[in-house]
């Protein structure tokens, strides 16, 4: 099996462009509802005789969509993408970010590459998939709130488990330039709350300054980041071959004449698939327990430092993805797998749930989250070709377990 590369001058179908324009017109910023888009997709699928499952968040204002095309059998391949986009507030756009604009071989709009371009190419091929005599199912999974911690896909995976739906593999259509990515870093974020003691600014000896002690912890996080950067993994395929840490938000104090009682900060890290994420946060927590907190409590016994995990998104490991990687490289025309990436996707959660996963989609991650976000039209055409290839080759995919006979 194999497909030739689509010419860089190849154009996507008018249907893909029209669908993408419609999807961009739904302002599905993560803080807002995505139901308008999800219900529009559900109705489009109904027009092809395809039913869809919706799984909602606790508020009922957001939903995932899951649909199956083809036979009602275990296994099959998921085409997965998130429907939410990042805000445009404060960004300098050349045109309305929620109105698609085509110029110079590119389509501009919020979500054009991250990742409504992939969703549009998939939906444009639904009629072909529905008309094909598929011997294995092809599933569509469109999620909410990926941009704020991969929240929706967790609800979706729980719903699939409850319904005893067990796909074999997944293609997550994040923008990779249509390269097949088999590994990405994991991501964790924590809130650290430092509680000291208030006092008048003229009596600093009576207080415990939460901001100053928080600064000691922030400095320790930077020291750890520097240590990891000085010891890169020489055999790593990642562009940043070491674990990275940073402090992203800090808040503390009430007024300039009060010793601040409280300070909180948000820090996070991206870790390689073979790193231990508990060890990384443990290094920060140990420093707080052994070095910072004792100094605080010598002045005020009730002082405290608390850590709260805010997000935990696992890395995507390359090993379990070999079969789906070979298959998608055949569909996409890629001669080899692309580089491992430092950004995080839903792929790690699919893999954690037992679904072998790779990342492959139109556009460049360099365009994501920026003003004047765009996707090249030739990239959309390549994505169409990959999805259309599933019509012919979905039955050819075999997991490594099926190939070797080993237990999963």
C-alpha cells in the first residue's frame, strides 16, 4: 500500500473550503460553548444516515461528538480533533478572525490550522466513507476543551468505555505539516499556595512575607530547569531533548504597606516520555518541605505551603504506535515518521486508554494561537487525500497485536 505525494499546488475541494469557513464562523473559544458547532456536525452526519453520540460536560454547555461509519464491530480507526480554539483578545488580526479569508494559497481564520482544517477535510470525505463498503469502522471524535487541559477527551473516553466501544487506533489531526508524529512530551501544571503572616510594613519582623518565600520556590524551579537544560538526552529525537519547567502566573499581596500573607503561583513542566513526572514535582515539593517551610515556621508555626495539581496530560510514547504509524505513512505518502514534538495533544490520553495513536494533520504548529492563523490550501488537499485513502485501505490496518498474536 502507498500513495503518491499530493502536489504542493494541489487545491482542496470546494466542499472542504465551505465546511472550514462554516466551522471557523462558530467562535468556539474554550471559555464559551461549542454546542452550535457540535449540533451542526451532528445534523450533517444525520444527512448521511450516520448517528452520533454526544457526551456533555457538567454544565451541559459543551459536548463531544462520536460517530461510527461502517460496520458495528470492535476496532477501527478514530479520526480525532478538538473543536475549541484559543482567544483572539488583544491580538492584531488583519481581518475578522471568525470569517475565513483565502489569499496567496492560504486560508486564514482562528482555528484554520488548530485544528478545524483537519475537521473540515474529514467531514468533506464523509459521503465517500459512507458510500464505501468498509470492512472495518472509521470513527469520528470531535472534542471540547482541549486547549485548557484536554478535558473533553477524558469525558469522551469514559463514555466509550461505558458503551463498550473499543477502537484500535487513532489519528489525532493536530497540525504537523502532514508528517506522522509518533511521540510528544507530557505536560503537568500545579498551583502552589504559600501562606505566611500579615503585619504592618514597618514591622516586617512580625510577619512572614509569603511573596518572598514563594520567590525562593520560583528560583528553585528555574534552577531545576537550568539543570535539565545542561543535561540533554543525546539519543533523543525531540527538538528540545530535556524536561522543561517554568513559572507562568504569580499573584500575591494586598497593599504596599502590608507584609503579604498570601502568594500563589502556577508552574508547569513538559517532560519526555521516559521521564518520571512525579520525580520532577517531587523535587520542588521536597525543597519546599526541607528548606523553605522550616524557615517560615520558625517565625510563625501556622505557615504553610500547599501544592494542587491542575492538569496532567500524559506523554505519547512511540513504541505502541508502530503499526498505526506505518499505516498512516502509507496513506499520507510520508516516507518516514516526523520528529518528536514538545507540544501536547490528546494522543497521550488515547494511548493511555489502550488506543494506539499518532499525530498527523494539515498546517504548521508555528501558526497555531497566533494572529492571522492560516493553513495552506495544499495541506488541506493532502489531508483530504489521506482521509479518502481510508475508504480503500481501512480493512488493511492491523495492530501489532494482530500481527504478532501477542496479548494486548
